[in-house]
C-alpha cells in the first residue's frame, strides 16, 4: 500500500510503500498568504495535461481546489510560490502519478 507524506518545512514529498520511504521529491508549496493546508487527505482524481499552470499532470486532493501537480515554472520548486497546491517538476509528477492510485492517502505536515 502506498501513501504520501509532504513535509512543508523540508519542501519535500515522500512516497512510502508499506510505511517505508521509497522515493523523495522536491516540491514548491503555498505562499505565506495562501499556505498549503496541513492535514490528512486522499487523491480523488488524476488528470493528464490539465492545461494552464498545472504542468504535465494534476492529482486532486479530497480538500477542494487543492492538489499535487506539475508546473510550467520549474524555478518555483523549493520555494513558497503557489496558491496552496503542491508543485512538482513535471517529470517527477509523471513518475509519481504512474505509481499511486486514486484513493492514496496524503498527509501534509509542517
């Protein structure tokens, strides 16, 4: 069973399989005024090539209007740049999207 843990302070997303970290990815997070929401969520949908600023892939979270997605601005990875979503390099979000199914648990913590 897969799950995702997002560490905002480290600006990292970790993919776990059976509670063991198997991959780590650098991320961009929400700005000070539009912070990424801490909590427990699930992936509710997956959309390839969503258009706009969302890069190569979108994975929507159970919190409306928030997701894990690619970016057309790779320089924003490692920074506080989004409106609350979790940004990943396009190649990373594509790799992650091939592994995790809809229903995967996502924990976002400081």
